[in-house]
C-alpha cells in the first residue's frame, strides 16, 4: 500500500514537472531570438537539465511511460 502511495506521489510530481516544462519551453521558444547569447545558453541549459531530471523520474514510474520519455527527449533536441 505504501508503495502505491509513493508511486502516486511520483506521478503527481511528474505531472507538475511536465506542466512547468511546457510553460517554460513555450516562453523560451517564443523569446529565444530576442535573448542575448549568454541568457539563451543559460536558459537552454536549465531547461535541458530539468527535462533530463523529469525523464529520470518518469523511468521510475511503473509502467514506464515510454511515449512521454520519447517526447521529452525529442523536446531537448528542439531547444
């Protein structure tokens, strides 16, 4: 029972992270041409690390959401 509760918490956290990533990437893509190079690089690095951390979390969930993981990996390439 405790394991299921912990898994539910991971799923909730994963959903929150996906929402945050979605919002941040949308803003980043909209504004990236206006950003100074240093800000662009820093923001891209933060987004990439956040997405990679989210992929790690997704890999801990059973059953593993492979399509979500693939979407997140594709998103990193689009940045």
